[in-house]
C-alpha cells in the first residue's frame, strides 16, 4: 500500500479540496431529487421535458447520474492512496464536477436542447473520468487496479448504448441498462471484497475477537470470476437458461464468501454491518434474477433488478459515503442512531421496491412508499453529512482515522 499523499494548498471552498466532497454531496442530493421528480411524473402531476421516457430516465439517472457520482467520489479518494500521486482538487475537480452537473441538467431538458447535445453533455463526464483514472493508474504504474479503468470505460460504453437505444439507433433491448448495472455489481464484488473483510478484521482485532475474516484466497478469485461470467451472460443473454444457472452459481458463492467475513460479529457497529448488508443484497439479487428467468410467471424480472440496484448499489453507496466522509474529515469511525436510521431507511426502501412487482393492486403504492423512504434516507444523509462535506479540511486525527 502506497502512503497517503499530502494535499496541495487550496484557498477555495472546502467542498473542492478533496474529490469525495462534491461527488458524495452531489450524489446524495441527486439520489433524492431524481426520485422525487420521477414520483411526480409517474403520478401524472407533471411531465419531464426529456427525450427519455420516464422509466428509462429514472434508470439512467440512478445509474449514470447518482451511482456514477458516488463511484467517482470513491475513486478520486482511493486512487491517490493506490498510486501515491497527488489527489485531484481545486479547478480540475470543479471542472469535473461541473460537467457532471451539466449532464444531469441536459438529461432532464433534452427535448429543449436536442438529443445530440444532451448525449454529448451527459457522456462528457464519464469520458473525462476515464481519462483522469487512466492517467493516474498509468502514471503511478499501479497495474493491480487496471480493472477499475476498464470498469469506467465499460460504464461509458453502457451509457452510450443507452442513448443509442432511446434514440432508436440501436434496438431498444435495455442492453445499456443491464451493462451499467453489471459494472456496479462487479465493482462491489471487486472493491467490496477488499474493504469489507479488511475493515472487519481491523475492528475485530481491536476487540480481541478469536475469529477473524478469512484472508483473500483462491476462493475469492473464483467468486469474482463467477460474478463476472454470470454478469456477462445476463447482459448478453438475459433470458437464457444458461444465464440463470450462472447467476445462481454466482449468487450462491457470493453468499458463501460473505459468511467467511464474519459480518454478524459487527452487529454493534452500523458502519460495518451495513457493508455486509450491502454485499448480501448482491447475492440475493443474483439469485432472484435467476429465478425470474427460470420462473418468470412467479418471479418478476423487476424484483431481481431492484434487489441489485436499490438494494446492493443503494446500500453500498450509502455505506461507503458515510464511512469515507467521516474517516477523511477527522470524525470517529463509529456512528449512532441518526446514521443507523439512514441505513434502515434505505433498507426498507429496497425491500419495498423489490417486493412491489410481486403485488398487483398495491404495486404503485409500494413503489411510492419505497420512493419516499429512499428520499428520506438521502435527505437525512445530506442533513447529517452535508456540513461535514462542506466543512474545513481534514484534521490530523482524520489522517490517522484513514490509516486505520
């Protein structure tokens, strides 16, 4: 592990001193606002001046708006630790964040500015991010993390495909959406597989636990390969029986991997158990997706999809954003009821959204309740963590917390 680099002097707003600050705050605010807009639109109370139909706009903004911003905040913070190079801050960070904001505006008013302009503005963000990540990994000769560069490139391709599908240049098969979801599931399996057992081990060691997470081994490598293969099958052949069996295998081995990390021993620390919960949604979502292929009449496709998106992606993003925001600004890596309430709200939202497709008459009610729970979770995140992200630079204790 390369030593954590020092930040350059920056006299501008604290928000742009570190990469995680604007993107975590932006992701949190947009997660709630985008769902609020979508709920208003599907109720028929307003229309959205976008060339994307409401359902596809919703999916796009959750993947390539909200989730992409959260992933950017994480990468801009983690990559300097991996490479030892100076973090992105100041004007370059302002430009990158500004392009992300422009993309969100463009996607919401594409009818007014035109399809091509909206696509260009939206795609510009991931193109810039790809360039930043590639430059840092190559300059730092950090070959171990080249898969992250590939993931950002594939995410850009998924977004481009989504635009081509909506504008009828490609057949509308939701290929871009599936590819985007697959990228985040793989990233959770890859990066989550590093940080979850590591953070858990550190916490348990301090408490003299006789049992610790199993170290990374060939089992973890096999798990990652199976998740990658199953995701690829799902993207390319979403209704194939072979895909279903690959998803079951990936989900089952992911569940076994999770058990090896001793997550139940962290029940007293929400910052830790929520990471295990987020990973559990991956295993459950993969198996549920398989069920929707094998038993399509009984298990709706949307249930498995939202277990992975609202469940795995939503939970893991909040888990990482809350932990990183605290650890990199000098706050203790322990939380109380307010932050635990964020995790409870997003979990209830995911449960409701996953359950909704199984119902008929109460479907819209459950979707609406899920939406408001989701909005509440991210509103609470903004209230609790907005002041932290907007506040002063990290303290000495913050550096120590990061190293731990």
